[in-house]
């Protein structure tokens, strides 16, 4: 069972600290599973940790978070080589792809070397829900704001482009993100940018924004665009998701 149409959940959240484990999957990851239509069996989630260099301790925490949530999770590693023989078959055999944050610049380069960018595009068209946090959000867009190149935020403009917008993550938490995404829209680097506060996700059906959801109260999403000579930011009130009970 797959989503009825190409679906992406682009977020600045999805994880929270647990009492018995380091990380739990929060409401946004559960929502990605719900969007996939995987019901009546254990959902199959593919974890991509490329942006953190496939760090084994992070993969272990994601695997434990999936166990607690009742998901079957498969880490797809690309370092030092792909850890599966059939990468495309592995991706297509899952309900959800969840991409970890980290360096979006490195993620995009490594995916392209291995042809994973094309595989993910085919999976998206086939109804596998694509999702992720931070770098795992920006990657689906034309680009966004990133600290991939150093502490000073810079634009990245070679995203996969499944979504024809810029993307601003951590819009409320990192003080440099909002002014930079505004400047990029003002300069025409992105015609429009879609942004999320921490804890918020944007749902896309095909390439169209269909709604915003949040796992935290008081948070929002935003559309940043030019109107004449000025940049305007429209606040979108997200729907609150139920907190998973563990």
C-alpha cells in the first residue's frame, strides 16, 4: 500500500527525547506513516542518515525509536558503500523514507554519486512518502538556507527540485534563517519560499502545498514571496497532531 499520489512531508521536527531511550519518533514521523496508508501491519520506514555521514550511533537511535513506535526500520547506508545490493528495490519496498538532518550539501553530492536522487524521484512518483527534518526537508526543494559550509549560513540552490520552492527550516529557532530566506526571495534566487518553525511540517500532494501540521503548540509555517518591490511573509496556522503515547 502506498500514498495515492506523490507525497512529501517536509519538516523541522519529528524527534524528541525519551525517558528510556535517547530518541523517540514524535508526531510528525507518525504523520508521515499515516500519509502512506500503511495500516493493519507494521509500517516499513527507510532511514537515510547520509547528512550525518551514516553515523552508526544515530542509526542505532533511529532503529530504537522505530522499535518503540512499532515500525520496521531499515537504515540505507552509503558509507563506505551501499549496504544493500538493490538500492532501488529497497527504497521502493518501503512505505516512508525519512531523511535525517545534517549537511544538505554533502547529502545531495553523495546521493547524486550513487544515483539515489533518481531513485527517490521514482519512489515519490510511485507513492512512497518522502519526509525528513532540516536537511531532510531542504533536499526535496530547489534549495534553502544551510550551515553545510560553515557556521555562517549560506544558500544551497541545487536541491532535488521535486518541490519548486525555496525552503526555510528552523524559522523561529535560528535567528539567521529568516533574514537570509527573505533576502534570497528578494534577490530572485527563489521565487517563493516555504518555511517551518521547529516542530512544524508541510504536506505536499504532488508539488502543491496541501497543508501544515505541528507537534508543538504555538508554532507556524510561512510562505515568503515578493509583492512588487517588497518581500511579504504569510503565516500559516498548522493543524495540531496528537502526541504519540509511549
